[in-house]
C-alpha cells in the first residue's frame, strides 16, 4: 500500500539521538497538536525517524526540545506477530525550523 504522506505539519521534537540500528538516521519523539481551535488541546506523540535531508538538518536542532514544520514525510505502521504489537512510525524526509 501507499504510506500516508505528511506536509505542512507542525511538531515539537524531543530527545533527538543517532539511531544505533539504522545508518544515516536520527530518531526522536515528536508531538503534534490534534484538536480544533475551539476544543481542549489534545496532543499526539509519535516515534519519528529523520532521514535524507532531514537527517542532515536534524543535527542542528536542540537535542532536548525544538519546533519544526514537516514539509515532506510519511506515516507507516508495522505489526510484529512475534511481539503482538503495532509499531507506528513517522518518517521525516525534510522540514524547517519554526
């Protein structure tokens, strides 16, 4: 199937670090605001991988917390039968700092 594409998505980035499993990949937790303007604020947290252009730019972000807008990315999921667990990942290809 085709992964869900992301563009113009604002996110807060936390705990950026180099992946020890994938080459040229930074990993982080990102948080996105998911509620409408008049609703109580709701945030979603996502496991994120920064690759390609985003990998190069990511190294300039504040490692503890920073704000970005994702300009090119995708959401994918993988179900592990062994662990009986669904893994949802946001892959960021490009972004700019807000």
